C-alpha cells in the first residue's frame, strides 16, 4: 500500500513555526478503508539537537482512542520504539497499532517537532499511513519479477548489537546506493536500530527503518514509507509511482 494522502498531499515540508511544539497534520479525520491495523511512517531532517515524534489515533465504535506514540526519532538519539501495551481495543506495538476484535475507518496523525536550539529545527518531508484492510478480496494481477544485486555481507561477522537488523540494513544500502546514495550498511543499521530493551517483539522497527532511509538518502532524492509487512522506497525524486518494496525479512521486489 502506498502512503495515504493527507491534506491533499502525502509529501509536505513543515519547518517548525516560531514557538510551536506540535504540528497536527490531519485536524480532520482521514477516511480509510475498514482496517484493523495501522502503521505510520515519516521522513524528516533532524540536525543534532532535534527530533520528531509521530503519533496516531483511530476511531473505534464512534470514539477516538487516545494518542499513541511511535517513539521519538533522530539518528543522533538512542531512540526507542513504543513499549508494547494494550489500552482497551488498542494493542500498541513498537512500530504498529493493532485493534483487537475491532475495526476502524478513520485516523488522525500528528507529529511533534523538538529542538534544543530555536535556530535549529527539524523538518518533515513525508508522512504516510498504511492500514491492513479487512473484508477485502485481493485483486488479481500478473506477478512481477525483479532482481536486486545485494552486496556480499556476512551478517554473523558484524557487531553483535547490529546483527539483528543487518539483513534489512544491507537491503536498504543496496537499493539506495543503486539510486545514487553512498551509504554503508552499518550506517543504516545504526540509524534504524531500536534501542528498546528486549520485549519479545521484532527488533527491526519498520518506522525507524523508513525514517533512516528517508533521512540518510535524502540527498539522492529517495523517500521511504511503511507498507503492510514491509517498506516502500522511491528514488530519483519520483514520489508518484515508481516504488520498490522491501519486506521485513530483508528482500526487495518491484
């Protein structure tokens, strides 16, 4: 799934207004297909001393849930995804929001912009939301095969702290470098690493991975967003339709 368009566009630049602490992207509800799970993604420029924090809430049985945070993000932080918690029908996971025996059709997003220095602020270049639709019959289509040449890397020989995310980091580096970036897998691994303590959830945080790809490869015109079960990336400044898909398991397809 591609990111849902918000306020008429999925990709917007939001410099921090003077004195502002929070920028709400969707003051009105965003209509969506009936869904039971949601993921939020963002691409942001966060100079040292700045960070962003994406939050979402959904409407269940005519009432808005409380806001759920997906963690404060910057490549310069020891960032942590959301701690797994259940609040009523909402099961919050590190990089997703899942409804238990309930569905929703609307969502709201907001993003907090943090800065220690009023002269240095973060900016947001992409915000997206994808949902897991229910009661939908998958459309048929022809299979599309593609080949991605991955750099030869031995995950087992990497630093133990980075090994769990190296498969995803290698794929991100291989694809973004193909589009003109010059990034080592270890750089991606450090930027997408979720520092939260082990909690039984997958340590590969797709929200952080999309943010890392969008931040590290911004100079090459690459944008990244979370889709159902993986990542979507587009390169060369084309945010329209030439996306590539990366699964959580670490492979790509067109």
